[in-house]
C-alpha cells in the first residue's frame, strides 16, 4: 500500500473506531434505537469508503503491476482475487 493511502486509511479507521466506541456508549445509555441504527449505517458507509480506497490503491498498484509484467498467470491471479473480493462485498 502506498504511504499516502496508508496514512489516509489509518486516519479513517481511527475515526471509525471512535464511531464504534460511540455506538457502544449509545447502547450502554439506552439511546433511542433509530439513533443507534442511524449511527450503524454511518459506520458501514465509512467502512465502504475505506474499502473503496484500499481497492483503488490495489488496482492502481498491484493489478497494474501484474498487467505491466506481462505474466499471464499473475494477471489471472490478480483479476481472480479482485473478482472474489468484489463478489464478497456485494453480499
């Protein structure tokens, strides 16, 4: 992972960690269910943005390297990995 992407992802994950701690506190405080669900949605959306950033970096670095290498086996492997992770993300 490129250093700038790693820094960005770590910052985002830190914020998400804080959001999850906030969710736990909301549950402890018996906050209104819809407020808790709204915050859960916000955490999921934030995680999706992190996932997109990591995948974008993967494609622009790892997959691009496999394509440039000309190694057909490596290209197939990277594409298969990408398709598998995209398939899992849609579930």
